[in-house]
C-alpha cells in the first residue's frame, strides 16, 4: 500500500470517528458505538475504503494506551483503596459469574476451543466505568448512595479484568499458563500496579517544577505522553499488556491520588487539572482510532449470518452478560429497587470488553463469528443500559431516595 493511501485512510478514520461519534451522542447513545459503526462502514464490511494495516494498528494501540491513561486519571484512588464490602461483593460476583458462565456456554454448548471460550468469558467480565459515570451524571445520581457501590465495584471489576487479560495475554503468547509462572506474573503485575503510580507521581512532580521555569509551551503534553508510553513499555517488559502502564500512569495523575501518609511526599499537586486540560485533546484525537479500527477489523461479510448458531450464541451470551451482573447486588442489604439499579449500572461492557474481544481476534484465538457475537453483546449491553437505568429512576426514583432496607 502506498504511503499516500495510508494518509487518506487516517483522514477517513479521524473524520469518520468524529462524525459517527457525534451522531451517536445526538441520538442519546455513547460515542463509542458510533465510532465502531464508522469502522464497519469504512472497512471491508461496507465501503472498503479502509483496511487493517500496520500503521493503523500502531495508532490504535497508542490510542488505547492513552484511553486507559484517561480512565486511570479519572479514577477515584481512595475509592479504589477503600471500596467497602458491598462493592467487593458486587465486583467479585459480577466478575466470576459472567466469566465462568460465559466460558461454560462457549465451550460446552457451542463447541469453541478452550482458549477461545476463556476469551469469551473474559469479555463478559468488564464494566465500563466511563459509561456508568456518564449515566449517573446525566440522571443526577452520581452522589447517591448506590453510586458509591456502583463505582467502587466498577473500579474493582476493571482491576480484576486487567489481571485476567494479563494471564490470557501470557497464554496467547506462550501457549500455556504455568501455575508458578502465572503466580510470578500476577505478583509482578500487582507490584507494578502498586509502585508504578508512585514512581509516575514523583516524575510528575519533577515535570511540574520544571514547567514553572520553562518559558516555552508544550512541555506538559509532551512530557506526559512520553511518561505514558514509557510506562506502557515497562508494563510490556513486566509481561503485562501495555495498556496497564497507561492505566497506572493515569492513576498516578488522578486528582484523588494520595501517597501513603507514612511517606514524606506531597499529597497535593496543583497541576493535576492542567495535565488533564492539556491531555484531553490528545486523548480525544487518538482514542477513537482504536474503536474505529475495531469496526474496520470486523468483516461482516465473512460471518455466516444465515446460520442460527450465531444468533443463538449472541442471545445466549447476552443473557449471561446481563444475569451475571444482576446476581451480585441481590446479596446486598438494600432496597429491591436500589439492588436493581446497582445491577443494571454494572451491565455495560464498553471499552474493556472491546479490548478483550479485539485482543482475542488479533491473537487469532477468536474467529470472525465469535468476534462478531461478542462485539454485538458489548454493543447491546452498552446501548440498552442507559435506557433501562433511566426507566428505573423515572418510575422508582422516590423509593431509591429512601434509605430503608429490606
């Protein structure tokens, strides 16, 4: 492919992401759905203007790393550390139930291979923090009692999901997961998650002080992007997906990040808001490239839509995806409507689910039919959740405001 053709494809990806994402927002849907649709329209499924290539793949990976940085920078670190027992119950059940049920369904009922079935189950474990936050803010429930449980559980879900993705990454690369090696890898990743934010925070302090004496613009975005990419590389050296490095760097620059009180480091850095302001345009430019590339990589024409198996598979996975998130809140000592609200808010898979699915496709573990089915489940859970949650609050808002328990 000629270089000028690649440039035109990048133009189509950027403009398509903006147009379709904006249209999705206009119709009350998350922009990620429009961006995936843009890829499907531009790619081999319809117009054929854009095809998967190495340049787009590299840009998509950078966009994904920056997206995880943005998610990490918006994470409440104190909530991550001090998530209560209710959040833990919802997170653990919402992680294990879809994982095991999705694996069993894919492996036994639909005959997928062992590794493909685990990837399908892993795709169903995620909860989109960004989508959940947006829904709660739109409904003005982001400071409600149930919101604390939802957000704490969503953060824990993503941490569990990233650890699982690390193990599946090891399996995809090495062909097996040895118990000792897996334990070492998990320990290494946990140490990276614990230490990387502290190291990134210290580096950010140096950037802040240097910025005070720097008389040229551009230091903060250049330094922070470099920091994110370095930590993504360090994560890959630790045996983890590079996106984990982006998440750790973002977590360190969260406004709610705090050093342990025993460490003699500052607890507040004034330039956190400035970093987010400088990085937001870069994230908004690059992260949609990943979602458009996801749509481009899906060749709808290669899927046997006439077969009843794919529809049975999609509907079955959708039922597992929804039921698996609704089970956990049932054990909480809360009102019936609050339990329903918490469960529904955990349903959207969003970004991390797409990461799982795309990694399985790129590794050659998921075929086009399985990839299309799980992508449809991700889209449906992301699309239906705002409608369902809005309905719960519209008709049961007064009961949700009550603190009574059942």
